[in-house]
C-alpha cells in the first residue's frame, strides 16, 4: 500500500495529542501548463505572483462579503478545533479549522487591515512569501470543504469558503492542483470528468440495458439524447464507470421505467459534478453549470433530475439559479432541480412502486450522510428532508437498518475523507487518515449491530470508501449506492418469475 | 520519471503512466508491471490486451462492469467478476491495469 501508517480504530473517538507539522509538505501534484490553460489560469508561477495574489484576494473580498466577515470575526474560541476529520486523523494542529483559516487570515491582516499594516507582529499578520504559498498549497489541499467545523462555530465561519478562496488565489498565480484542473478541462473538451466520449457512453448504456434484460427479462432502457423526453437526468460520470456507482444508475433506470415516465441522459451534459466549486472559481463553475442548461433547452425537457452526487446537488440546489438560471422553461409544478431520492420517495408515497424487501435481507444497512447534501442543501419540503428522504428510501427497500452514532451523522456527519477535490491517489495518506472518524463510527455499528453495508448518495464518497475501507480491514464492497438497494428490491412489471437476480457483492461480516 | 526498457528511456508522468501512449510495447508493459510489483501471467495479458483493444475503439478504458462482462464472456463466467480482476490487479483493475496497458489514468470521482 503506501508509506504511512493507517490509524488504529479505537472504541470511541479520541482527540489526539498534537503532533506539530506531521503533515507539512504533504500535497497533491501541481497542474501542468496545459491543464491550467483551458481554465484560463497561468501555466506556472508568474513572476509578480505576490502582487497577483494580493490583487486576487482584494477582488474576492470585494465580491464575497461573507469571505471578509469570516476573516474578521473569528474570536479564537476553539470550538472548531476538534471537529475536523483531518485533524482527528493526522494530529497536525494546522489541520484544526481555525489554524487552517489563519494561514490565509494572517496574510489578509497584513495587507487589508489597519492594525496588520502598521503593527503586524501584534496581530499575527504575515508577509505573503513563498513559504506561505507552499504552506497554503499543502494545507488548503487537506481540507475537503465539508463544512462540519462551521456547524460548531458560534459565528458560522465557513472554512470551506476560505479554502476555496485560497485555491482560487493559487490558481490565479499559476499554482493549480492537477487533479481538479485536469478534470475540469475534460468537461470542457469531452463533456465529463471521466473523459468518456459519446460513443463509449452510448455503448456502455446499451451494455447495461442488455444486463438488465438478462437479469429481469424486462427491457428497461437507458436513453441518450432523446429530444422531447420529459426528464433530463444528470448524474456524475462515475455512475457510467465505477462500482458501486453503476448499480445506482441501473436503479434510477428501473425507477423511471416503473414510473412510466419518458427520460433521457445527455451526451453534452454527461456530468452533474462541478469541480469548479472545489477550486473556488465562479467562472469555471458557471461554464460547467451552463452545459446542463444548454442540454435541457436543446432536448426540450420539462424536468431536471439529479443522480447520486453530493457536490453536484449543492451546486444545483444552491447556486444553479444564479449560475445558469432562470429555469423558467421547465415545468414549474415539480421541484427545480429534483433529487433522484425525492423522485423515488414521491413514488413510494404514492404507492406506485412495489418492492420485495427480502432481496436485501442478506444485508444490514447504515447510511453515510454526504457532507454537501447534509450541510448545504435540502430535499423535500420539510427541514431535515435531506436526512430523512434517503433513509426513508432505504427503509422502504431494506428490512435491516441501523444509524451510526448521532454525533457522526446528519448535520454533524463526518466527511468520507476524499471530498472537495482530494479524491486523488497522490493524497492517499490524507484520505486514509481523514476517513478515521467515519471508519470508527462504522466499525462501531458493525460490532454492535452487525451492520454489513453502508449506503451513500455521492460518487466521491463511494469511490473513497471503496479505496480506504481495506486500509481499515473492512471489505471494499461494503459501500453501496442507495439506488442499488432500490434496484435489488424493486419488482418490475412483467419481470421473470423468481428471476435469477444477481446477488449484490456484499460480504457478510458475521 | 522515465523508465528504462531495453536500454531505451521512456517518459512517464509523476504517477508512472506513459506520457506517450504510442511508446507502449510488451516489454514496456513488463517493466511497468514490475514497478507495480506484478508478475505478468497469461491472465494479466488477457486483461491488458482487452483494455488496449477497447481503448483503440473508444478512446477510454471500459467501465469495470463492461470489463467484467466481456471477460466473463470471453474467458468463462468464473473470471467475469471484479473480485477476479482485483486479484490480478490489487490496486484496482481500472487504474493499475490501465497503467500497465499504457493507457491514460481514468479521472473523476472514480
């Protein structure tokens, strides 16, 4: 595996003793000039980078009032210090949210506040120099922008927004992150994060149709680029590629089939994800979001439904209207946008779907709340719908369900450890250590309640857990898609009697 | 970091993927497998060759599901599982097998 030690799982979460600088210098690969170019950023560190960085900071301060409020209002109360999964997993004090903020706040004070300009030492203000920039690059890529700390901050300071700003400033001076920026370039060139061309997408969908037909005897379709369809489904491209994501995609298709609605995927908007948010770039976020609007208009759909993707749902739910709106051309009788869990739950409530829950009896489930869904959006029309609706869907299709410890779920959920643009092999140590609090909570319900599987509604979470579970001696296929569970239990009209249904690849723990 | 194959230096990126996909040949694959700590058996070659064929047609590696299905059809049902592929390529069939096959790394939330 890798040259670091996987933290030990303890019976309950312990706040670690500080180990200064243990993650110093840990950082992702730097973007190459051609990755930078397609996003409109300089290819490498520009000569007058310090001026450019300060200009950019000034620009962001003038654009986002929140950014300045967050920088000004911290009183160092310490409420956030033990709330970050990266701090809990690495023991590095710079991974405490307040310390992470201070990496940027100290520079802000030096150049943008009266006290910092005249008495820098008294107010902890620092000059912007290369050492500071390097420190930013390292520690702002040890933040998954999950916003757990902001829940506990009495002022609501959002470290994610500060981390996004830092990344935007670094991009502006020519020091971008390879993982995010290469991916955004692929969206502009090919249409999705994966770089999946239309022909491959089309044939993958045909392959899946064949698989469903073989399994069930029912011709469930996964239509692509169908003009005049009612619903456009946008989903992370990982749903076309990775496991267990693809089983979730099969689940959406079965739900649409049973609902009898006309739907389509789009090759132009074959990506719901929006890494523009991770790098704090409004312009790139907008360019990605607009593709979905264009596809919706081009295909003439009436509704937009979102597949299982955490940050995409945040962008859609919270930012779409200003980024790519107004969506006045869609049917206003339905939520805009609508989450696939809302769609499925609505049908369940209307008694329009039939399930054989015993199909999932070999599993005992728990649910991992994905940070962007939990803390930045809602589902349904009641507060907390983003917590209840996915759980309601799971309970409607599974007999065995147990929640993890209360302080690790819902609005206090722990990040999977791979969100916010950190889901890359060059950050494996950060990812494995950052997963510790979630792994502890999971291990707890495994041992106490015989939980065999954890469901999620985010492509990043699913891929991250697939990778890190084995580090903690748990099977990689413990992680499942919510609509994979739906797919297993749903009774399709006209299906083969006692069909030779496929077992999910879960391994029983007990 | 370049790799050395039969006295020729071949460029790879920081993660060990070939910079120039056309520089690939079977000897290169063996050296790449070696850096991954893998010994290329017939079973490994079957997967690597399938990936290269698929890439040639689609310009991307196949989805894991497409790969397992194709392998199952071609080599027998017991081999058409992701478990079998992970036994061959412990770091994941998509990324590790792609590297050895000289293909670019799949990106995104995978």
